[in-house]
C-alpha cells in the first residue's frame, strides 16, 4: 500500500509501521483518538465543573470557561 511501510525484524516479521501522515494523517488521528478512549475506559470520571474547579485551585486555569 502506498504511503504505508512495514519495519521487519531479522525473522522477516512485522514489528512496526511507518505511515505517511501527509496522506493518512486524518485516519491516523481517528485511530489514535479511539485507542486513547479505549485505554481510558476504566478511569474515574469527574464532572466538568469539578475539573474546572480543580484546575483553578491549582492555578492552571485563570480564564472563565
């Protein structure tokens, strides 16, 4: 496939992939976002207002949101 290159080990097995991001950048972003969402499924969820309050207390958010 043009724009996709596989890196092979000494046994000729695929161990990595190079993706032409100028060609497939949008698809890669979608894939990466879904991967991150899957990895975070078990994380504790907090309300947006609580997050904003936490960030303000830590001095990481100063503008009104």
